[in-house]
C-alpha cells in the first residue's frame, strides 16, 4: 500500500503541466540528437546539462532522464534506417534491424523496437519502484569503509565496459581521480593543483570535462574521418505489427528485459553489455539461428528490450547508493550535486517528490517515446537527410554556449578546449574517455570515505575486511579482477567489442 | 600526419608524465598519517599508481607488438580548438554574436566546408540568431551583448 501511495506522489509530481512539458521536451530533444549519428546519450546530456541548471531539481532530473532514453531510442531509429548506430548500444539493433529495413520491413522493425522498449521500460520502472526503496534501506547501514569498497567495486566493474586495454582504462580512471582532487581540500583547506587561479578553488566543473571530451573531442575525431556515403531506407510503411509478429517478439522482449534489467544494475554493465548478451542468448535459443543477421525480428526485439531495461535499472544504484554505473549516471549525479542534492540513501527520504517523481516520469517518458516514434517516424527520416556539414558547427556552438553559461566564466570555455584536445588525444591513443569521467565523479567520494574510515579506525586498515559489507564488496572486486585477467574471457570480450567497433 | 609510434608507448609516457607532474606540484602538500591524512596523501597514492600503470604500458610496448597510433588529421584538431578558444577570448569583450560567428566559421574551416561561402555565412548568422533567441530570450541565460549594437 505504501508503494501505491509513493507512486501516487510520484505521478502527482510528474503529471504537473510543467514537469510533463519538461519531460516531453527532454524526450524530444534527446530523440532529435539521438537520431543524428555521431552523438550518443553522454554527449547529448553533457551538451544540454547547463540548460537544466535554471530549473527546479525535479524538473531538471525529469528532463535529463527524458533526454537519456530519448537519445537511447533515437539511436535505434538510425541503426535500423541507416545501418549507422547512433550510439554504442544500438550496434546490435543495426545488425538485424537494417536487414529488415532493406527487405521492406522498416516499419515493422521500428514498431518492434518501440514496443519492446516500451514493454521493457514499463517492467523496469516497476522493478525500480519495488527494489530501490529496499536497497536504500540497506544502504543506510553502510559506513565509510563499506562505501569505499563499494566504489572500488564500481570502478573495477566499469573497466569491463571499456573497450580495449584494461591497463589504459584503469589509468584513465586514475587521471579522472587526480582531476577530481583539484580545488580546496574539504578537510584541511589546502589548495590543491589550483595553479593560483581563484576559480579553480571549487574544482573543475564536470560539465566542462564532459562537454570537452565528449562534445568537442568527438567532433574532432568525426571530422578527421572521411565522409562516408550514407545509404538509407526512406520507405517506411506497414508500421503496425500483425498478431503473428507480436507473438514472435513478445518472448524475446521479456527475456531481454530480464537479462538487461539485471545487467543494468551492475556498475559498468549497462545497455551495451545488455544488448550484446541478449542477442547472443536469442541466437542460441532460436530454432532458426541462421536467420540472425539476415533480418530476424527476435534480433531486434531482444536487444532493444534489454538495452532499455538496462538503461532504466542503472538508475537504481545511482539513486540509492549514489554510485554511477555508467558515464550517463555520472552525469546525473553531477546534475544532482549542482542542484545542491547529494545522491545516496538519504535522497529518498529527503526528497520523496524528486525520487518518486523521477520514477513516474520514466514510465511517462517511455509512453511519450512510443507516441513520438511511431506516428512521427517520417520526421526522423527527414532529419536523417540533413548533411553533417550543417550539424557540427551547430554542435560546437551549443557546446560553447553550454560551457560558458555554467558560471558565465570564459575560462571554462578555454578549459573545455583543452579537454577537447585531450579527449581527441586519448581516442587516438585508444583510451576511452568514459572511465575518466567516472573516476572524476567518484574520486572525491573515494577520498572522503577512505579518510573517514581510517580516521574512525585510528589508521587501522583492517577495517575494510572486518566489516562484512565492505568485505563482500572487496571479495567481489577481487573476483572481478580475476575474471578480467583470465585469458579466455579476455578473448571473448575482445571479440564482442571488435564487433561493436566495426 | 601519420604517427608510427606505438599507442601503448605514448600512453605510458602520458600517464608517467601526468603522475610525475602531480607528484612534483603536490610535493608541498602535507601528507599526514594514515589515520589523519593530509591534503597530499591521496593525490600521492593516485599519482604513484598512475606512474606504475604508465610503466607497465612502457614495458609492454617494448616486449610485444602493439597498435600504432596511425593517421592523425591535424587540421580539425587545431582549427576546431582554435574556434572554441576564440569563443572563450571573444565572448566577454566582444559579446556573444561575434564569438558565436567565430565558432561557426572556424568549425566550417576545420571540416573543409568553408565553401560554399554563402552557405557558411547563412549558417553562421542563422545559428547565432537562433541561439540568441533560444538561450538569451527563451531560457534566460546571460549571454553578453555585442558592443556593435
């Protein structure tokens, strides 16, 4: 009954005309940018983040969440119609979705993707509503040592997601942590790495780093590559699936939801891993595995459901523990902190309106996606024919305005340019920018919990293994490390990502 | 520009360099004890870890064959960053319209799309007007006005 009341509160927040409008705006903007190839959810959110600063916290978060699943879904449309994944988790959708589109089933593929995402989104929302409060309750018992081990676990798990070299991914995390120490040390008031610049005292704003590395850095690499001719399917008809189609995709959709929902919970799991594993699972379960890769509807349904479910359950560790499981969630935490809220188990009690409003808005956002994407698919097809040479100047201008408007500080723009260069350099050196962002967000929390845990234990490091919660996270971290270096897994992991980068 | 050096080697250098710089700058910060950590303790641990990882990469690049960095297109890197920097330097003294035009034109130069001129000019002016309307008037962001009007 309490759940019912909470959800009622949530809907009363999410259904106010203002929040509904911001949610819709978020989904719409997210879809528009997500449809355009080259910009994924992380870049989209970092560019639009400053716009939300002026909003009240629930509206800001609802809008950001809308941008997130809008961009996530928009990527699938591009994947199906152009065979260009708008972001990494729709790589799998492109395999069978594009083949369906070429066979004249573009409408069916788009409808399958939209409906399966909606099914997954609805179920995942229910899971969040049930699981998050329970987890937050448990998390209230966490001491500093437990948090430290949990974050260590989160960072190590995030490494799994990074493409390529593990050493480089860990290195990028450490660079991020170092960047996070810039500013006045909260405990001793010593200025660290501020180079005598007063505005560095509060540290570098993470939106500057995100926009520099993802927005500017990625545009530089896109311009470096040769312009590929895009051939896309313009004919979209027969949008509504027949009963036989629904019967074919409902089971993969449910399996995808279950698998994706579990993987989304894991730090570092996320939509990419979810869609890949579901595709593999469906191929294995299928009676006609030969059809996969040639336009099997199950190959669209499963992964689409999985990446959407994972995208949503990723909110659970973020909302209850303050632990970002992906770069997008790191951005969400940054947005919360800029609103003066600290994510973690207290959030639900302090701001139930925000917490439940966000959950209710997730379901509404998924509903809006279906409405936006099925009847309006023609608009997205048109949008795809806008040439890139018209887009990137606009993206750069938005980045500059966004960075400048955080503090009305021109120095931030200069910094963003530096991080843009660094992001490009990192990409050329085959280092992923996402782990850096995670390290940057988690770094200050790790330092704080480490210091507090050791202060309480009078410098005795065994505190991390004598507390059962902390110990279990350390054991999990250790197991993950073993898995990471085990040669067999390394090979398959590489293979999965080679497929994804092709 | 084609860089034929191993990317592992360069990353190793980068990590070691960053770690070393952090340790040198941070050498003044009090380290403290394990139970009462000073400001320098944590950065020292992290930078040492970074140097260690950089070392691993350096060694790895020497004993095994690794990927080369490959083709680097210098033009978008320099011109695009130049455009963003120009925005940063122009925005406060010259106002948003001038800074905005500079970014858009620089982006088109970076992407080798300066021609057709008319398209670039129209795009630049159109985007600046659109952004002024959307961000300044619509969302109430405080973008500096230009001195010219």
